C-alpha cells in the first residue's frame, strides 16, 4: 500500500503542473488515480462509418480534420443567443463528413486542433442544415510516440471524466506507468460475497477497468465496483435501521377517545389507503421502540389527516405533538386544516411562526407548561427557547427541505419521541432504498374520491389568445385561475415573462372585468396571507403568482393552472403546481405554455406531465433526467455520493446489494464473525462516522 499512497506528481510524465490539474478532480495519490473510474470506452471494433450514423444516437467515430474555422455571432441575432463565437472543425472518414461545434471556445481549446490530425470524437449525432453535427463532443487527438503506440494497438480505450486542461492522453499514460510496477490492493469484500455474485477480485477489477482486453472485461469490472459502492451504503442503512429499531420509545395505548371522535366528525370517508397507513402508524406507536416512518403520498392524497390521527393518539396518552413545515405559508395552511378537523374536540393547538409578534412569548410558556397539545410551525419550533413539556410525536412535512441537523434538533426536544416524515414528492423505489432505506415506509397510493384527474396540455406561445379566451370562459362560469410566472420582475439577463408585468396586463388590459391579484415571495407574510385568504373566499378571480403557491393553498373552486415558460420548470415542480387545482367538484385544467427554444429534454418533461397524473411515474422520469443528487431541488443532506453507481441504471444491483447487506447485519450486527473480518475493517474505518449522521 505504501506505493499507492505516493503523491501522483512523482509518476513519470506528471510533474507539479499536471499534479495541480489532477488535484482539481480529486486525484492526489496513485490510489486516487486507480480509483478514478473511466466513464466510457471507445470500442474500435464497432467504429461505424460516418454514412451509417443515425440522428440522436450516441456514437464514437474516428476521422481526419480537413477544415477549422471560427464563426462570430451575427449582429442580427437576438440577445437571448448566449454565444459570441463558435469553433467548427470538419472531419472525414472518406465516406462522409461531420462537423464538431463548440460555443464560446477557449483559446486553449482552439490551439489543440490542426488540419490533418486524426481525431476520435464522441457525442450525440444531430442534423443541422443538412449536415451531421456533434455539439461539444468529447475528443482525443491521436499522436505518435511510445505510449500512443501502446494505446493505438488496443481495440478498447478508456475515456475518463475530464475537467479544464486534463486530457485522456495524459490520464491513459499515467495509468500505463502505474501498471508498469507491481502493487497490491487489499480486498474489502468477503470471499462468500465474491462467489455468490460472481464478482472479480478488487485488484483484478482495477486492471480490467483501466486496461480491458475485451468489452466483457470492463463490464464485469464496473459491475464489481457498482456493487461495492451500493453494498457498503446498504450495510450502513441496515445498521442504522437496527439501531433505530432498538431505541426505546413511548408505548402508546389506543384509547379510542380523541381518535374516535375525529373519525366520527369527518364529513367524508377515509380511503382504504389512508386506513391502512393509519393502522401501520398506530401499530408502530404501540410498540416499546421509537417509530421512524416515512409517509409518502401524492399531492392531495390526504397525508395531513393521517398525521392528525397519529398526533391525537399521542395526545390521548398525555403527550404533545409537533408539526414542522418548511415555509410559513405551508405551516399556516396545515394549522387551518387541523383547526377545521378539530372543531369541537377538546384539543389545544397553536401556530408558532418566526419573527416577533404579540403573544409569542406567552405561547412558548404555554407549550413548556404542557398547555398546548399540538404545536404547528416552521424552523421556529427548533429555536433554543422553545421547550416542550412532554413531546411524544414529531411530524415533519416535506422533510427533504430540512437539513439532517434541523430534523434531529426538533426530535431531541422530546425523549424517545416518535417521528413521521411526510413527503408529497413521490420517491422512486431505487431512491427510497438508498436515501430512506433505514426507515419504515408507508405509501398513500390512492386519491380521495372527490379528487379528479387534472386535464393537462402543453402549448406554445402562439396559442396564447385561445388560452386567454378559455380562462375567460371558466372565470365567467364562476371558477378561479392561477397564472404562474418564473420571475417576480422583468430581468435584463433573462428573457422570461415576469409576474409583475403579467399582473399589470391581466388587470388593466386582458381581464379588466375580473378581480386580479399579484402574489410573490418578496411580499410580507401579512400581505401574502391576506391575498391567499381573499383568493380562497373568491374575492379574487385570477391570481398571478410566482412558484410561492407551489405548496400551501387549497382552493377547491380554482380549476385552471396556467404556467408560463413551463419549459424552464422541473417535472416535480410542475406536478406540485398542478396539484393546486382539481381539489373540488369541477373539472380542472393545467395549461403549460412553452416558449422557444424548447430543448429535447424539456419536450420530454412536458410530454410526461401531460400524459399522466401518476406522481410515481413522473418521479421515475424526473429521477432519470436529473439524477439522484438534484432530485429534491437542492442537494439532499443524506444522499450518498456515488462515484460510479447510478441508482436508476443499477437498480437490480442495488436490490441485490441491499438483500445481502440486510441479511448480514441481521445475523451479525457488529460484524464479529471471522468471515466478516475484512468487511468490519473497511466499514469501521470509512463508514462508521457516516452512519451516525446519515438519514436522520
């Protein structure tokens, strides 16, 4: 191992300058380089002639540069075109031609190319003005020399993730020099796992992944490292879940006093899914262990009433409950929902918001004395001066919007408090197994009977007049509409429709006969609450807003959701916004206006949201498009950072890794068995600290 710990700058051909470039991508030692996994491979045995290339396919091709030119932006092009220069090189394989295009190229990039060079390029084949084209391709210039001769004789070449002035040529030559010496890499998976899943040893996989002789070599090597990453994460989740299941909890008794009163007071029938989830939660709360349960349910599926049954069970047993939401709008909405449900029940509840206001100090004193049974609030609940008398249940809504420490701070305000995490973001199974694999999961997979599917259509801006007339017709029938814009005010940098100008146009020119209002995040809480209240009581016909209404407003009479520049929104956000309508008895519509240019990915998002109301189907597409790290809109605190595994692509491997990891921890939680010795050594060295912070 001593050799592997040497600094990378001492490898032949690296030196201090290249070492700085390598350090930017995390390569500081020889070991770092060995575990810098190629992202793809060039297989020269399947190198297609240009004339066989198909539009929209990903291809790797080899050709000769026959032309290089720099094209400047023409003055007649609009300011929304965000490039000044293009580098265009034309290559040929003697059967046809293809253009490689870079926008706003650096001088360093321009200097890389000369006529007559042989190059390998990779990218998605497009057609532009009857020419084949690849935009911003990966490329490699084939040169002569000892190392080039080694690589030119091989059928399969590794392609590494690049940054700045790093090149595949440099990285391949470093690998070649490293493998010119003998070295040892310790195994971290037990022999019985290698045999069970037919995995190569770690040292063999390293050789195969960098120097594959055939395609099967790197396929098996990648499989090994994907399994390894996923397995240790699942091992951590298995241990975490075991620890939580051993945590002492408050044993609740189902007394059927407040919970039964609530059940009889409802003017609707709970869905079978809600009843099933309530039973799961009640069973958990009656056990002598702490409950840690994730409650998933699409927009409008009725999560709040389910959480309220759990909170009343805690109150029946002499405990307080806390309900934390990420925004004041959402906290206020939950408070009023709970207030309407608890009408006539002997339960004391309150709303605690941020800032200073009259009665806040007295409210905190009531909470500390145990005079408040249910406290709803935002981050204000985790302030140091908020103390509970006897906190027994913590409910955290849209929990991914809170950090790990914030969630844990609230739960620590009550000894052995049970925890329910709510999310209206349907989470694909592969992500749930990775991020929430240590939690028990309940899913409300059924909408209430009064919730109708929202008819969703996407149109371009040329249909605007017809859409405006459609809104007018609906409003004249007595319905209400939301109009969502991406910006609050006009921007010089972004050529997008803004809420302020849209409000002015709608109010004075387009809908002068209607009551139109403006809502955005820069308003004070008092202003926002007043506008929301007026809209809910139908004193406003059309509400022009930013995405501040994504959560928190429940207006059954609102039947139209119009979203401007819908091509700029993510799938999850579009689905959340659509969930604001379809809450009443009238047919509802979501109209998505897309403005050119519309990318292929944007078209896929708009087609997906138009063709289904199923949040879980939408979430699967969203996860594939955005990747796990960005699925929640902000980087998820508990999400592991995988270097090679992809939980969407590698779901089958994930499930294999999970099954064996949970089996091992069930049988040998401390990894004391001799067969798990190498597992224990690696896990306790690299994962024990993560285990204590992961996915609270």
